[in-house]
C-alpha cells in the first residue's frame, strides 16, 4: 500500500465508512474506491472492514491496526514533505563579493544578516 492508498483507507474510515462521501473528498469515483478496497483485501488476503449486507460497517482488528498506524504514518509523511519543501526553498552555493571589508560592514551588514538568516546553507567568501 502506498501513501495515496493509505490516505484513501483513512478517508473511508473518517467518512464513517460511507464510500460515496469518501470518494467525493478524494475526488475519485465511488466504484474506483470500492474496487481499491476489494483488490487490496484480496491481494493481501486480509479483511479490513466488517460488512453488513455488502456495506462497510466497521473495522476488523486488522483494519483498526492499519488505521492507527496509518494515521501516524501519513502525519510523519506530511511532516517530512514539508521539511523537504522548506529546505529546498533555500538558496545554496557560494557568493563572492569584491567589496573591501570596511565598506561591506558599513553598507551591507543588515542586508547580509537578512540573507544569511533566511538562507543558512549559503556560503559567503
């Protein structure tokens, strides 16, 4: 199960097992979501949901474990992606400025401080 499929599963549970509501939240068709669940259970040879008259009613113990661990995993994934995006927004590399130190410190100290604060991996030489 990849992270997208895990989000599908969590959304179904968070939508009180209503596949139509979950599919709408996920912007996919209800039949596609239903097929995903059935295929996943078939391939993995597990049951995630208790069913009544063909409708999802609750989670099996296996489904409960997947839900608890999955919510934590999705949260960690989101935090990781946020950190990656934040780090990639910094400028990197080396900047060489040919200005005498006295002039640099008098005229550009505030600019340099802001540049280095916003881009900690920047190397000035």
